[in-house]
C-alpha cells in the first residue's frame, strides 16, 4: 500500500479543475460554430420568411431547443461524480410528453390533410433521419470527450443524457433547413432520428468512458 | 484536496494516508475480505486520476463517497462475472458422529456430579473461563471453584474407570 501511495504522490502534478461552466462554454462555442456553418452554407429553408408565421415551426424549435437544453444540463451536471442524471432524465421524459401533447394540439387544424402515407413521406423522412444524425455527431463527440474527462458515476444514465442532448441538438439545427412542419411527420421521423443517436450513444459511451 | 490539485505533495500524502483507513472500513462492510485491499487501491488510483473533478467550493466527503460507491458497484459486477461451480449433492463432509457422542456421554457423566461441581467444570474445563471468572459467575469463592473442579474430575475418573471395568 505504501508503494502505491508513494507512486501516486510522485506522480502528482497541478491540475486544471473541471467545472460545469467550462464545459458549458465549450458546448456553447460548438453550438455557435455548428449553427453558423450550417446556415452559412445556405442550408436555411427557402420559405423561412413565411414559415415563421406557422405555430408548427415554433413548436419544432421549442421542442428540440428545450430538450437539447435539458439534455445538455443533465449531461454536464452528471459528469460530476456526486450528481446523478436520474432527475434530469425524468425532466426530459416529462418534456417529451408535454411536447407530444402540444404537438397534438398544433396538429388538430391540419387534419384535413391527405392520407397517412403522404403525410409521413418515408423517403423524405429517412433523409431527415440521416441528416439529423450527422448534425448530432459533433456534439456527441464533444460530449463524449467531456464525459471521459469528467467522472460520471452513473455511466449509463449519463450516456443516455448525452445521447438525448446530441440528438436533440442535431434536430434543432435541422429545423432551420427542414421544410416539413406537420407535427405527425416531425413526431415520427424526428423521433426516429433522435432515437438512433440516443441508442448508439447509450450503447457505446458507457464502454468508451470506463474509469 | 484543494492543495493537492495545486500540486502540494505533502498535503496530498496526508490526504491519501487518511483516505486509506476510511476506504478500508467502507469496503470491509461491503465486500469479501479477499478483495478489500484491491478495492481500496483501485479507489485511491481513481481518486488520483479524477482529482481535477473535485469542486473545492463543495464538501469533499460526498465526492469521495460517490467514487467509493462507484468502485464498489464495479467490484460487485466483477464478482458476478466470476465463474462459479455448483456443489454436488453428495459431496463428502467430515463425520460429526464422534463429537456428538462425546458431548452426550460427557453430559451424562456431568449429570452424575453435584450441580456446583458440574457447573464449574463446564465453565473452566469446557468453555475456557478462568477460575476467577467462574467464581464470579457462580458466586463460589476461587478456592471453592478449584476444590469443586478437583473433586468433580476425581469423581468423573472413578465413574469412567468403574464403567470400563464393568464393560470389560
């Protein structure tokens, strides 16, 4: 035991403390960078001037904005060993439920639309899933790095929060480009897109961030 | 820990010296004795590697306890993964017959003595109490305890010898 203590003391060097504020700053920087690059290459939907009058667009922004904030907050806090992500994950679940209810209300006036297959438009839906997953990647990588640097003691819960945060951030960015505002379409395809990123984050991150 | 984060070796050594016994007590209550040392060492290494995650504006104990608990759960998972082998139903075990018979015979022999003699023989010769302790428990004086033991053993010897003679 003494040998171990001696070697630990010999290995001691000053360290830069990890803080939640530092992590939040790094994430904020990435958000600004990714969003400006995405919009900078002309990805904004051409009808944005008209779409902003639609409640469905604001519902999309609010849903994915709030979920991304909740996911990021939960993830950052749970990188601290003494903080569990459980409460944050419950808040996320509640926010998803609330978003679906609000989506249902926003959807009501759109019931005159044609049949389900046309509304869901699976070709376009799969494209949305793919683009959202790609847009989620930079955030996922950054959060994985921060998670490795931190000391999460509930790795699976933290990985889930990281997955939700990255996925919903990707979806939030994609809202600027996606021309589909139908709440049914958004619930299904954005849901699938977010689930894909969340599932592989939940599966991989606990293995990559063992400590 | 705040000093250790700044690179103060002496403070860090003091901290690790204090953490060792605390962690040992923590794991002794939760893990099999054979892996307590490993768990303590692994936790000390984790504390060392993750020392930058300690926020000095908050108490140290919950931070340490969270890491100790995390490593404990890790150990439990590892224990669960260890291969185990079911014991056969007809596995042989030592025979207790002779011990049971001896105890029964001894009780029968002691029953033939005066209660005061049997009691002090049980306390001193079987249960291992000292003469003074037996005296305190029975209310007899120490010298009476010795006399009773001596007389009781002599009587037991006579009984055994006479039974052996009768059997022979």
